[in-house]
C-alpha cells in the first residue's frame, strides 16, 4: 500500500508565501508537514529543554519536534521577493497600458511606486494583485519542492503553465 503524498492546502501555501516575503528575524518559523501548519517560536526549539518552557502547549510542540525532526522544516529564506516588476509589465496584454507602465518604470528609484500609481490611476490595481498572488504561490510551491515535500512544478513532461495555478 502506497502512502498518499503530502499536499499543502491553499491557505497553508498562502501563509508560507507571505512568510517567505516577510522580514521576521526575531522568530524561528517551522513548517510541520504532519499537521500542515506553520509554528512560530522566539527561540530555536532544538536548542531548548522542553521542561524549561512555561507554556505547556509550546513545550509539547518542542517535544514533538525533537522526537520527530523529519516532520519539521525550518523556514529560513526570509525576504524572498516574488514579484519582478519587469516580468509583471511584460505580462500586460494591453499594449497602451504596458507602454505606460514601462514609462513609469523609467527613472530609477521609486519605479515600483510609480507603476502602482499608474495602475491605480487607470483603475487596474487588481492586475498587479492577481500577478503578485500567483507569484507568491509559485514561490511557496518552489520552496516546498526544493525541500522534496511536493513534486517540482517544473519537473514534468508537461510544460509548466502559470494559467494552471488559477
């Protein structure tokens, strides 16, 4: 009998994606594939005696982590950025909007804010939000695949298609 592969929920992917872009260096974050959840600690759970932890739930989590370390994966790649502004602008199908966004990108520092302002001015902010959400989820799937937790989305006979993520 074969064991079913672990499949992360959409909400777990979203949480992981947001965490990968965050800068939360005061905490350690761990993906628990057994419970499909992300744990947060103000310490390294492998460098502490669970009997010295005041919170009984937290102490039990640390005991479980220390007893089954293969079940837990530390999330260490903080501040990964999912959105490449040039890729976003190239993805725009409307040629006039795409050209306006290229123009907004010119001028050095502040390009991101100028592009967002141009989208807002035209009532097209949702284009960026949709692109960013898809990019964040793709980044989370890649992070999981790099750790062997899910199949690599690019490692198949079929060509990878971003439209399949919707």
